[in-house]
C-alpha cells in the first residue's frame, strides 16, 4: 500500500494542497491543474464542501489522482474513501488513523515533525512521510539531518513552501515530492482565474527532483 502511495506521489514533483470553499469551484480548479500537468491533488478537509468536492473531482476528472488531506480520525478515513479519494494525508501521526487506513486499504501519507514521530511511524510500518510544517520545523536543514539517521525513510515536505524554495527541497535524496498551496491562490479561485492556475501548475510541473 505504501508503494502505491509513492507511485502516486512520484507522478509529479508538487502536490497542490487545495482548500476549496465552494463545490462549484472544484471541477474547474482540478481541470486547470491537470491542464498544467499536475495530476495528483490533495483536497483538504478544512471546509464543509470538501467531501463533495472530492466526489465531484473523482467522478468527472478520471485522469486526476484525487486524495484527501487533513484527516484526523478513522471516521475521516471512511468518509473520504466513500467520496472517492485514492489516498489520504494527515497533519500528524495517529496510530488509530494509520490502522484504520490499513484496514480500508487507503494509502496514508502521515505527518511528522520530530525524530520521535518518525520512529513511531516506522515502527508501525510507514516509511513515506509528510514533513509538516516543513519550513517552520527546519526545512531542508532538518531533512539533511534526518537523511543519515533515517536512511530508509522518504518525505513529502509541506508547509510554507513556494516556487522559490521547492527546488532546494526536491534536490534532496530523501524527498519524493513537495506539497504546497502556492499553485492555487485563494483570490484566483474566487475570481475564476483558471488560466493563472494552469500557468502556476506548469511552473510547478517543470520543477525537477
């Protein structure tokens, strides 16, 4: 299951972290990202519309790999799987959530910010982890420090990353991809400036690991 998650993540160097307030924005936003070469999408459970947005994208844009972010409970895992999510992302590490996702065969990218959390996650079988919040928690310097200690662990850093800082992170051998919200400015979504989002997606898709 974790190998499946790494395969999905490796489809692009950047996974956009989407906060979608209105269902009407979900499909055009996803289409704009896919048009720019970004196929793996994380819709966060931070708005009341999130589950319906996942459902709409999964149903109408089969070429998109839509997942769900900000999972905190086993109930969240059940809900996003029913909505059509193909993977899940959590802000921190929870044994109960990780087990629920295993039981559901839902690939989970769990969040960590410390060495102790990495040790807990790896003891329970997770070796592809989200480093969150990446920049406030130490950024590239922290990942370099972890590279030799946790040589068998790979990361998707997320949190505070932009187009200018992503290349340094992607150059690290223990980084598979990065997550970021800079591809989808809130104002551009509100105003339906989908061409701008496609341009930002193209820039992100052109980044090299």
